[in-house]
C-alpha cells in the first residue's frame, strides 16, 4: 500500500484546500498501521515485547527512508527528511497502540 501510494505522481489540483494538512496525516496513518501490524506479527512469533517494539520502529524507519529515496525519482513528487520523521512518528503511534491493545487483551483473558 505505501509503495503504491508513493508512486502516484499527482494527487489532484495543487491548490486543493487543506492538501498540506492531508499529507502528514497520510504518512502517520500508513506508518502507524505498519508499526502496529509489524509489532503484532513479531510478538506472535515469540519476540519479547520490547524487542518487537524496537524492530517494528526500526523497520518502519528504514522503510520510510527507502520510500523517501524512491519518491525523489517519481515525477512531481519530492523527498523530505520531515516526511521521514513523520513516518517514524506514525510508526511510534502504531506500536504504542499495539502495546495498549496487547495489555487490554492480556487483562481481559485473566
């Protein structure tokens, strides 16, 4: 999903009201989902929670860097360090939500 969205050259009229606000929220949502599912998959494979969290955030950060490099070569797109930081922030949100969700599930099963 992330790679296909970052390959799109044009998201519509440049003067679209609020477009500058939509991009960061898109990055946050995509990478929050990536962080959440990556951490969940690692925990289900037996990784300790702290290690799964670190790997999920690190993996999302690496993928974000590679995605920004990719976007530098897509016509009418640009690459930005701020977008990369937004990706890591989104992954952190996803991992945090995953930890909260796991904690609720563990307490509910007792």
